[in-house]
């Protein structure tokens, strides 16, 4: 009887997992994964690769070279970043991120000023892929 129960439970568990796998990842999970990938590229200062995560509309008006130049000129350097949660409606999401960063030359006599904070990013889905919309 124990062997029959174990087999039945294993079969039921396998069917449950198979059913869940068929549902696919949620938009919230998809955008969180993309957001963290972009944050990791930004932390690695790989702005060329991070550019690919920007919305098609933004990329149509700002070249990769201009974007990279803008990022290199910033007086703020991110030291840690984490995509924490997302709230999605249709093809747009708000992603809450936590940041640790350094501001260079912010205060006279202080070369760098470390700080941390939270931010909300806007993401849109275009042709089935999620993209970051800067500046909103």
C-alpha cells in the first residue's frame, strides 16, 4: 500500500508540474529577469550590450555610440543593483529596483559620496520582448 501511495503521489506531482510548465512564465517574471540582466550589464559597465535592452523608440533616436558616451560621462557609478518587483498591465510594467551608487564630486572636498536608494523603471513589451524606457 505504501508503494502504491508513493507512486500515486509522484505521478500526481509530476502532472501538477507539467501543468504549471504549460502556463509559461508570467510577464512580471519575464520583465524582472530582463531588468536584472540589464542592471548586471550596467554594473559591468557594458553599455553597448545594455543598449540592446532599451526600447526600440529610444534606440531610434539615440545611437549606441551616443548612449555609451552619455553613460561614461555620468558623475554617478552604480555599485550594486537589484530588480525587486514588477507590476504589469498588458504590455507595460513598472519595475522597482534597489541601487547602491557613488556620486563623484558631489560635495567640495569629497571625491566620492556613496549612497543607496530605490527607483522605478518603466518597461514596455514590443514584438514579444521587454524593453526599458529611459527618462520617464
